[in-house]
C-alpha cells in the first residue's frame, strides 16, 4: 500500500476533535499523514485551524478560496479534490445532508482510488450503518461507504445490545426510549433554546430517528427489533440524557443487569446524577474533554420490574462514541486484520467508573 492518509472533511463538533485525535495518535494508529478540509475562511476559526496545523495536520481548501485563507494567516497546502484523490480514507464530518451531496459530487469519482468513505449522523443512504462494538461483524470486503450513526443512536444501541439482545435478538419484546437532548454544543454560538422543546414522531413505527436508525443498525445483523423513541431538547449545553425501558422474555434481576453493564468495556458506570458533573469529569480526564465510551449509565436509576422490564437513565458522551466509531472504521479500512489492536492506543479514554 502507498502512504496511509486519513482526510477529514469539516472542522465542527466532530471534525475538530477527530482531526486532533488522529494527529495525536498518528504513529500508534499507523497513519502516515492527516489532512483536513475547511470550507469557509473565517477569522474566528483561525486559532483552531492554526493549532490543528501545529499538531501535524495539513489544511486543504477550495482553489477559489486559497488566497482568502492565506490572507487570514491560515496556510493551506492542498486543494480540495487533490486531498480527496490522495487519501486512503475520507471521513466526512459536515452537517446533515452535505455528506450525501459530497458523495455525489466528489467521492463517487474517487472510489477507485480511496479505500473508504465515512459520513456522520443521519446521512441515510450514504452507506452501511456502523457503530463500534455493535455490528463490527458485518464489516466485509467490498464495503466502501459507511455511515457512522449519531451519538444518541450509539447509546440506545449499546444499552439494547448489552441488556436485551447479547445472546439472542428474540429476547427483546419491546424497547422504549426518551432522548432528552442538549440544545447545542458548548462550541456552537447558535441554536440555543429558551425552554424545553418537545419533538415530533416522524415515524409511525419508530417515533424519532434515533430508534429508526438503531433498528437499521441492528438490521445489518439480520435483527428485526421492536424499538420506539421520543425526543426533546432542554436548555442545556452539557450532555444528552437517555431514559430506557427494555421488556425482555428471559427473566432477569438487578444483579444480572449491573453485571452485564460492568462487563461491557464500552459502558461507563457512574453514581453522578447530573450531566454537569459527568461532563466535568470528561473535561478533566478525557482527550480534550471527550469520553469515548458508548454510554454512561447512572447506576442508582437502574430498576427491574417483574423480572422482565429493565429501566434506567444514562448519559450520552458528547460525540465521543461517534469519534471512536469513526477511528475504528477508518482503521478497519487501513488494517482490516489488526484494526482492533491498533485502536487500543485510545483505551485510556475508556472509563469503567465516572
């Protein structure tokens, strides 16, 4: 293989920390070079772009915007399509809808050159849905376009797999979820809301997109799960909260539930009952504030009713689970037989207890 180059498109709430993680762990991950694309030359973004360049990443911009970036002292040394053409893996971290547009405009033209393309969140139709630790077994030769599901879908799916379908998909009778979402990320100056806001149910069968995406994720393993979710936003910038109720066929108890959660390396347990205190732990102990676990379960909220209904609350790490899955999928493209060993360099940012 030629040089192993990972190219990240976008520098937002997922793109920026992903570029930083890839740059900081480049040698351990077996990556020769990290490049990234920035769309708009904005003065406010100059400090973070300069810092990413200082950490070893190379900036790519559209040819027509080269001079504007240079005028703002952001030094691009690659053009947009040149960066895609020379990449081994492209990770698209642009807002909803742009990933599919980029696939049509750019990525499809370079699929004979690039090993794989990834997109984030609800980019339905981009490629096979994937979440680390959920459906790694379905990744197979010939997969080139992969959709990393949203952070709340990671959380929902991890809870479902760990507590209900680890042995058999037939064990789950029904899964019900309420996603209590933060209004926006602390890095985003807009989209904050003045009061809690409830969301509509866009799917008669699944409710919000979170359960629908999770069902699609499990469907890659030929699981047909009865899932339904509702969503709302609260006027907070810390972390999403997920309430869950899983009704299972096999009788269980609280001890078994806790044991299953503690035995899952992607689950963190906590007795903290406020998003602010868990967020603070991530700020102090994570990689630039990120907890890479799939979920943080609040232990004292767990309950088993009539031996068959498992209920509890958990927190969604602020895009940390999406970062992990993005790096895992990228490494799978680069090292399909040893990617699981490669990503162990990130193990210090998995926590058993928070």
